[in-house]
């Protein structure tokens, strides 16, 4: 939501693109300023436990979010439906986006920004063309299965390459009844023997 306003308020970016400075929207500039004030509070709360974050958000951010919504609705009523900034306001205030934007006010575990999720999916986006050539539908299903396991390993704090190497080395000697031991949430890093360390 912020990005849509930022693009309309980015003076330097517009100058680089050769746009007239008059195209800079003062409403978008003010929206960015207000959203950035909320992000400033989030930076201060980063690393705190969810209960403390939620309490601080209720105390400090909730009023800013209410004020932002009220201000956006007031400004939107004065704009033509064709104005670029009106489209940015409509996007943020839509029933599909506003509840997601404000969810951080009711759950201390939720981040205001989705940057972390976007970074996590970056590898998927970068590999998309390569994965078109999985060989077959079955190959694509196998790739999806492996990608899920690797993601699960990461979520469990395990280095995927070490986990996969150990699993591949051990899987042929393990009875089927013990295969669940190799799943990321059950896996134990093998102890290094003195002979292997030397």
C-alpha cells in the first residue's frame, strides 16, 4: 500500500524519469509521511515479544492508523475517480486490503511490512523459468515436494544442504518404520567422530 503512494511522492525518482515536478502528489507525500510514522514505531518494537508489541501498538499506533483512515477518506471524497492518488487510496481502503493492513493492531506476531515474506518468495520468482523445464508434471510435483521440505528445514532452523546430505547418506540403511526420523522437525545433526574431525 505504501509503495503506491511512494511512487506518486518520489521527487527524485520522478526527476530521473524526466517527469514534471508538478506531477508530485502532495496527498501521496502526506500519506507516505503518515505511514512512515507508523513504521517508525514498528522499528522501535522490533525484537520485542508479541504481547509487548501488541500493547505498544494499541497504545501508540492505533490512533495513528485511525487518523490515517479518516484523513484518507476525507481526501478521497475530494478527488476525481481518475486521479492517480485516488486509485492508491482506493487500493488501501478497499475491503480486500484495509483489514490486512490493520491486522498488526490485533496480533503482536504480525509484521506491518510484508518484506520478509517477499524475500522468502524471491527464490521462487527467480527460479520460475527454470522450473518450467521440470521434465513432466510428475517432475514438477517432485520439485514442489523437495521445495516444501527445504522450506520446512529452514523453518526448523536447519541448514537444508546439511540435512539433505545426511538424509541421503542414511536413508538406504534405515528401516521404513524409522524414516520419520529424517524429517526436518525430527532430524538430529549427527555427532562428528574424532576420526572424521581429523
